[in-house]
C-alpha cells in the first residue's frame, strides 16, 4: 500500500503523538508539521525527522506534497481549518470533540465530497477488548438491547502546581468541559460497540461546574461542566445512561454495561492490564450465569496509532472510517442536546439521525 503523505497541524500535546505514531507506521510518510508557535513546529519537525515545518496551518494545507492532514488544535479554531483542508482536496482526521456543535459538523459534511474525514473519538474502540465486545453484540448474544450504561467519576487530587489549561472547561475555546473532553469518547465507545444501532430521540440531562472548594483545578474564568449526567431515550425503547465527572468530591469509579433481553456485558472502557469483560447470561432454570467473554491486557499506547491506521486504510481502500463525520454527528447531536437540556431543565428532542 502506498504510504499516505501526511501533514500534522498543531504541535502542542496530541500533534507530536500523531507524528511519532505515524513515523513508526509504514502506512504514512509524514511530510510536514505546522504550529502558530514557530519554535514548537520547528522542534517537532527536528525531533521526528520531518522535512518541512510551517508556522501557519493554511501553508501546510496548500503544500502539494500533503494529501491528508491531522488537525490537533483546540476545538474553537479547528472547523475553519478543516473546511479549508477539505476544499483543497485533503483528507482530514480531526481530534476530538469533532467540532464546537452539530451545525459545524453539518457544514463539514456539506463540503466533504468523496474525501475521507474521521474523528479521533474512536480511540477506545481500537482496543482488543472492544473488538471482542462488538463482535459478541453483533452475533446477537445479548438479544434486543435495553440499556447501555457508562459511569466514570474522577476524584479531585491535590491542587495543581502549575496553571491549569484555559481551554479545558471553556465553552468559547473548547465547546464545553468534561462532556466534550471525555464524554465524546464515552458516547463513541458505547454507540460503537453496539454497532451504531441506537438512534437517539430525546435527552434529559444535568451538568455541574467544579465545586467552589476545588476551583484551583481549573483555570480562572472556566465556565463549563466538570460533571454531567444524561438519560438518552432511543428509538424502540432502548436507553443510554451516561455520567462522567472530574475533580469531584467522590471516589474514583468506572463501569460500563450493555443489557439485553437475554444477556448483558460488564466491562471498563479504558485500557488495563488483566482486564476482564464479563458476560452474564439468563438461564431459565439457573437464573443468571456469568462467564468471562474476554480477559487480557489492553495496550493504551496503541490507541492513537489505531486511529491513524484506520484513517490510512480508509483512504487507500475507499471505505468508511470507524468514526466518520456522520457518526461523529450523532455524538455531537447528543452532546448538544445534553447541554440544552441542562440549561433549560427540560427534555430535549434530538434531530432525526436515522441515516447516520
């Protein structure tokens, strides 16, 4: 397979990881990087042996050697660059969350044409455990899906010794807080392992900011959510229940569950050594019988490479990536509805996403 000629825009946190993983893959030829901080672009290029570096993302987009770009920039500035990249005939891989809101995703879909456009929110579905779960559900082992549940609570640690990033809980810079930072992963994972069969119809939700006693964990002026809970009713009566919090006054907890009419699965989304996925099956005589569907070591370090590999293969094979713009739109529509419900205190109807 001919390597994809890749450019990476954004050399802060995730950009260099994309460069490093792409450089160790035979599927890519990393030809350029860009960052508005000149030293950061130059240092990333020199460290990873990339021939070209730019101080402006548009210069990279216009480079004839580049055929695909990774956009590893803050959410608030990403969509305009993505639109210009697609208009210039470049395939695009967007960091998560895919955009500031569903309207921006629809704008990208309108100009995508035949190009590949994917989102990194699919990272946790590249893990071996996720593949085993997805295959089990696809075989119909659980029967009709009734409930999909995810809960992840992070306890507050010691106050940081350096200033927190200003974008992390900012509606203007990031589109939101923990819901977009981690909830995008949660939604992508839970919708993806169930084969994207859940079509959301209504959302009822609540969000909370970081508690006053814990405000040192976020930047001054932070106005977004640190904790949220949402109930999503889907077509046919299935329900998606999702809660996540960071910097909370509760103990750490992480659990996912998919409950069907005949059986259910219990697991954790994140990568762990000695990870166990449990299958609970209903038996007419014995009740519920539990067994291990999968056990092993998930490697957290391969997730970014997994997303990149899927991106390259989608380009060369002309297939749909794990999370393309239409699937990312489902995640974003639910996200927008969660914020709308939290603001109004009322149930919010989700746009019809049957074709996504």
